[in-house]
């Protein structure tokens, strides 16, 4: 494993620890459900790794061309809320956040799968994105039953309708 990949893995673990998430359960099975915040952190790291891997291909692979998987699911970007203390946050619901990450990961997976030769961070980026995508899909579907989305193969799917409440 290259030094760069080791540094990136340590950075990801550091970010998780910084946000107060326990990282001592990296071996064995994961819990059946994770809090939304944990899923979003993991998906955000996966999306960042995808971006880094794509940037590496753009820089070092003359045959690499950016492409979008069609159909593309376009959504408006969230508004930005600027607080008095100078910090900011995005103005979106949990479902909108999940939907944004779903499309970012789907497009990134498509782009990295199309490369002739995998290099650097590709494997880690693809594994993280493939692991995170169904989790953010589940959050999006929980928040917006019946919503149309595109799966990782580009096929139109719909979130299950919410059943009767008991």
C-alpha cells in the first residue's frame, strides 16, 4: 500500500474520530443500522475519495475523459446559511442531503469504472462509494417515499411507498 493511501486512510479515521464517532469497531460486522450522521460522514469521505481519484486520472491518464451516466438526476444545489459567528451550513433536509450524495456517488462510480487501468485511490474510492450508496438511498427513500431515483446501473427505480402506520 502506498504512503499516500495510508495517509488518506488515517485522515479518514481522524475525521471520524474528530466528529465523535467510534472507530474501534473496524473489524467484524457492522451494525444493521447506523445513525444518519455516520452514514453522511462515510458517504462524504467516499465522495471526496472519488473526486481525488478522478483528479488523479485527469492529471496522469491522457485517455481518461469525464462522462456522466445517463440519465443524469439533476437537483438544485442547496442554499447556504451563514451564521453570525462566520460558520455556514447547507439549507437542506436529510432527504435532500441523501439524494445529493446518491447522485454524486453514482456518477463517481460510473466514471471510475470506465477507466482502462486503475491507479492510486481507485479501489478505496470505489469500495467506499459502493458501500455508502445503498445507505444514503435508504435514507432518501425513508424521507421521501415513492421518490424516483436512478440505481447504480442507470435504471429508473422508485422508493417504496410508505405502508400504513400502525
